[in-house]
């Protein structure tokens, strides 16, 4: 700016509106009353009914009719508290009960009350995690939680940050790998770089593709490595694909391994992949958004053997651990401040260097976001309440549940597993209605089978009895994927699940 | 009972029964029975809510209480007992952790918190936040988020109406305005050359974007993350009020062209972070049209003026933008985060640019209209239903009350500016255009010094010391910064409708009393 005197400013005129400024415009007493009433509804409708196996999982309405019911339009004038409380009830009624014991639709579900208290508290405190100045408690807490998660990975030191979802974490990994190899990319862009290649498996999460296009690599730079029949990346093929890419003029950058693929729940063999990464000097990233929680379990952490050799790990405690959306940790082995160097912009209005405390605590410049939500409190509070041992029990119990479910499926007709030996808590299966049994040889068998799951899904949602996801995969037709991990479910719920599939699908 | 092994041995044996409410604690060996004991769980959540209402809502908004309870990081680490252990802790301990977290957190809803571009407590939005947390869903399909999908659509439509896009458009809520600005860059790039999605930037010409020197740093972060490079962000000079100079933009565009680079994107800022300046959108739009460039308006901060008939002229021409970022979590006081990204396009550009067509989420053979599955428009996978926080408060207050709040925030800024002129030792940097009031406090010992390097050097150290003192007393919080070669100055922003004139008078008195001995 021009070197004008700091004191040069001319006068203005006082406005009549100013006389209204002597009183507050807002009365918190009324707001607090509403808060109390709304809280009662949340407890009754969302928490009590929403977790009651006797109640419905969802109250299906077509979009057009739901839009009418909700009276969505925003108007000039405000509404009475009574009407607003009715709206709260409507939201509760027509929302999916993701904590219901018969909700098997996504990789989140169930409710943890300590975590929920942490979430309510986070919302009430309404702050931003960029400086120690405005979030002293949470800056320290995030550091502690990240440290504890890193210890489970097997790192004594390192760095990390909570991101708005695992996709963002995976993109951070790509960005860091690129910056580490070619720091000039930050200022000059990809034009200064050779063509880079990223390796992943077909079962990996789609955020690898999204990241590649978002970060300017292009999806063509993602090279898919073959998997074995359990959906695990084949290290030998990775090695071959890297060689091939090199011969085509690519510079191999990063391998994105998956611990717990979305559909099959497969774990890539990290130790063998790490050998290949060492050999070719590639950044090894582990997308453990879904599977990371096995690290709590002495019995099952072998699934991620070798994870300590990774450069970075994504891990979403909002999935299997029930921390509540969103809770996504991005963990780094690096101790050279790579994250900050890669992402910083040194905003002078936020990250002043002449503050009266250690400005290294102003962690916000490690992020590509500016305002960033506090996602650590919910996990920290839950972890404090149940301890690592309690979390370990949850993980172990989920595996036991899956074993039970598999046993029951074997006892029944019509349930055919996609992968006969599920590694994790995903169970993928076709339900074969009586009319199709024994007709595997028919030409239209696959087409007919692929139509079964969507119809059963429609029926279950319209009746509101349960929710489970389905999808095709490669050349496999639609099959169900049930994920079993909520600590609220018991054998009875799994029996119900199987009965219900049979009931809804038997006449197809 | 197996509970004990899991919960560890705390001294609060009397409260042990409460720990039953945690499902994991009660997991036990029996897998056959449902482990849920809702009455105990409810008891805990009720107790937690009582603590939250008393300490994080009532006390936090009480002007008699402190804004912050400063502790050094070392001391605070001890006080919080952060370590995570194998055993669990009793519920009474967990509630104590909640109380500690509240006590040592900054009360951003306190009437003396002026530190950021968010402030105050909006109970209706907070209720919506609580519902969001309890309902716990992700906004990617109509299947799992029917209500919030429709609400997001309704809120976006209304915001587009205020922008002046009569034909509608498209949009999405993002985790923060920086993300929205990055979306704009990515969409502009994709429209310019759709192949980039597959083949990357390698064969593309060097792409250049423009923003004013006052623009938010997220434009630079976007350039770095998206592989465009920060050097390809050309900073356009602003005038002495912080507004982009359109002729300078034109010159920079010509400069880029003469270098063989290809301009594709202009970011205009409506409400800059420090000065609250509004770039002349209409004139910038003329230039963008002439050069066929994507015009994005970063109205994260200034967008709120669109709800005010008196002040919306500040954003004149915004309807000509290709995209707009607007954060209702700032002046309109929706709970964090609530950031809308809006685009004028009606050809599914957002979806085409970002989609990956995950077969496990976006099945095309669903039994309802899959155009309601909006998740593939995002680069995220799980996404929070942030629009609801704005929808419920808007329903409660109506547009007219939102307008009153914005008008009041701007009136407060004018009042503050007037007061500075009357008080000795307070100097405005410039008349506020919006609600940012930037000023120096000059302690008595410096008032006689002639304008020059010595005064500036000494003045530079004043704001940091006053800031330290206000935080250590806990009386209030105001941000400070340098700007160009200007010495440290304070930036006051009055958003909170709970704040009245008396609070502002208090602020000035307090600054003087904290800083009068400085020399």
C-alpha cells in the first residue's frame, strides 16, 4: 500500500440508525427455551426411537411429496416456536435412523453417547481450529489424539491433521508426495514436472481418481494394479506396472494401498508393497479410512502388518469406531514439517509471527482449508470413556458378529457369498430367490439375479424395516454388502436381517 | 462383571453405575442380547447437555464472565489430562473433562469476542447442529439423507435468488470457503478444457488466474493444490481502499497473454478479510466478458449484504458472476461450518467435473430419481449436511430479521468509526465500507511523536502487547495484523446482535487502560 500517514482519515456522518444500538437485538432467554424443548425431541425421536429395533429405520417418501411435507420455502417473516418444534420433529421423523440396529447401509452406524456429547459440545463452542488463540484446548487435544493414533500405526513421531473426510486425506497424501519429490510444483505448477504416475488397485476408493483429476494429474495417471481373488493388490504386478510406467516415460510417484476396501473389505499386503516402494523409492500411502480400526485389536492388527513402513495413512474413526461424522485423521511419518511447508500461505491476519505464545501451535496453515472444524473432541472423549481396551473390544466383537452372520448364511438356502473368506466386517452376497435356484446355467440367469437386489432394497425402504446397500462390481451383477460393526447389534438383529431378505425376496 | 476390566479403576466407585450407559463398556461376552440400556445412556446425555447449556451457552454469552481463560500451552496440557489410556474413565470424570474443555476454550459467542469473522450464538442454528449430530448422516444420496438433500437444494435456490440468478443454477455446501474457492478454480479449468480431468495439465498451456492483492489466501492455496502453481496467480493491485483496480486487471491479463500464458479465471472479492473492501464486480465482469474468463466472486464474508436492501449495492453486478462463494457461518451466524458454493451453470458442470460414478454409492438402477443423489458433485465422499443449520434459523427468523442483523452490524461499524474520531489516541485506517473497522491505538507517550519511521516502529509493538494483556485478563478478544508496510493495527468486526453500544464503549476504555503505559 502507498506510504500514506497512518492517521489520514476524513470524517463521515452519523446515521439515524445508530440510536437503536443501545440495546441488544437478540434475547437469549427465548433461544435457550427452544434449545431445551428441541433437546427433548432429539432424545425422544432420534436417540430413543432411532435406536429401537421395534421402530422403523426409515419413513420413505418420494422427493416431491417430502418436499411438500417439509414446507421448505424460506420467507420474509419468522415462525413461532411451536411451528419450529414441529419442524424439528419432521426432520427427525423423515431422516434415516443411522443408529438403528437394522441400518447396515453404510460404513457408519450406531451411536456412542460419549462421542455424541463431544459433538454437542463442539457445536456449542463453535470455534475454528486454526490458532491456539481461538482454540487452545482443541489444538492440544488434536495433537494428543494424532499422537495416539500414530502410536497405533507404529510411529513414535510424526505429524498429521484432521480432514473433512477420508477423500480429502487421500488427496493430502498425493499433494505431499508430489511436493516432497518436486517442491517447485507449489509455485510453478505441474508444467515444471515430468508426467507422474499413481498406483492403486481397482478396489481402492474412488477418491484416488477424484484426487488425481482435482490435483491436475488427470485420471489417466492412475494406474490400476491387479488384485487376487480376495481383492488384494498383487505386489508382483505392482512392480511390473511400475517398470512399465517408467518405460513409458512416467515418473512413478505414489502407491495408494487400501486397508479395508469399500466393497469387499480387503487388505492389501502392506509389507510386500512396502518392499516394492522401497525398491522404486515411491511414497507409500495407506488408505485405512475403513480398516484402520483393526490397529486397536491385538488379534486382528496383523491385517495391516507393515503399515509402519508407510509414509502416510488415512484413518476415519467415524466409521467403525462410531466417533460421529466427520472424524478423519491424516497421519504422517514425516518430522520435517513437510505438511506445513507444502500447504502454508502465511496469512498475516491469522498467523502473526509476533504473538506472545509459541506460534508453532497455530497449526491452521498445515491445512488447505481456512476454517476447519474441531473433529478431535468427539473421538478423544469417547476414547477417554472406554479406553483403548474398550475400543479393542468393539473391533473384536464386530469380527465375531461377522463370523456368526456367515455361519447363519451357510445354514440357509439362497445366500451365496461373493468372496468366500471375508477378511473384514464386510459381507458381500447374492440372495438367490427360490425361482432362480438351480438355474445357474440359464442364459438370462445373471441378468435376472442382478435385478433382485434393487427390488429387495426398494421393498425394505418402503416398509422401513431395514437398510442395506447393494452394488455391481466389475462384471459381477448387483449383490448386497452388509457391514456389521455397531456395538448395538446382537445375534437377533442378524437373524432378523436374514429373515427379512428372505421375506422380501422369496417371491421374485 | 466385565465392565470393570474395561472401565479401569477410577476413584469414583459411586458413579460406576453411570458408566453402564456407554455401549462399549457393556459389550461384555454376550453377543446374543442387545447391549443397549437406553435409560442410562440417556441419563448421561442429559447430564452432558445440562453442562453444555449452563457453561457453554449461558455462561459463555454472559457479559459478566470472561471471554477466555488463558493458560500457557504447557500448563493447559496438564490441566486437561489429555493422555489416552487403555482403561476407560467414569462418566463423572468424562463430565469433568467436558467442563474443563469449556472452561479453557475461547467463548466465541461472548459479546466481547471480536477476534474473527464469526461471532455470537444463534440458538436456532445451534439446535440444527445438534440435530445434525444426533441424526448423523452423510449428504451424498437421497437414500440416506432425504430431508437434508431437499433442504440443501431449497437453501441454495434461495441464495441464488438473492444473487439475482433468475434462471437458477447449481451449487453445493462445502467444508469452508477455501474449498468453495478451489471448486471455482477447478470448474473454470474444466470448462476451459474438459480433457484436463483425464489427461492432466501436462499438455495444457500455462494457465493463469487473477485475484487482487487483498484477496483471500485460499486462491493461492488452490493454485498449489490443483497443480497450477502459486506463481500463476497474478496479484492485481488494489486502490487505497482495498478494491481491485479494473484497469490494472486488464493490464495483468495482457501481460499474461504477452508471456504466452492463457488467462482463464478471475477472482473478485466481495468483502476482503482485513478491510472489508468490495471489488467493483460490474466493471470486472465487463473485462471477464471481453476476455471470456470465468468470473468467481469470493463473497464468503460480504455475501451477507445481499440480504439487505440498504447494502446489497455493495455487490452490484454479482449476478454476472459464473460462481459465488458465500459463508452464512460468518455474518449471518449459522454455526460453523456453513459455506455455500453457487454456480450459474445449468449444464451439470459441477457433476461432470467432479464425478467418479462410484458404483457402490450412486447405483443407476435405484427405485427413485437418482438426480437427487447429489454426492458426486463433490470432491468429498462423506459430507456434512451444513445447509440445515442455515435453513432452520432462516425459518425461525425470516429474511427480514436477517436483514436487520446485517444492517445493525454495518451501523455498529459506523458508530465505532464515529467514536474513534472523537476519542484521543484512536485512529482509523479508513472509513469502513462494510463492518470491518481497522484502527490504531496510540498510547499517550507516543502521541507527541512526529509521523515517521520511529513512530511506526513503536506503534508496531503496541497491538501485540495489548492483545496479550486482553487475553491474559480475559476481558475481550480483538484481532490485529500488519498490512503492507503499515504497522500492526486492530481489526474490529461487530457481528453479534447481542452487542450494544455500551460494549463498544467498554472496548475502547479497555484498550486504553491496557495500553496507556506503553511507550
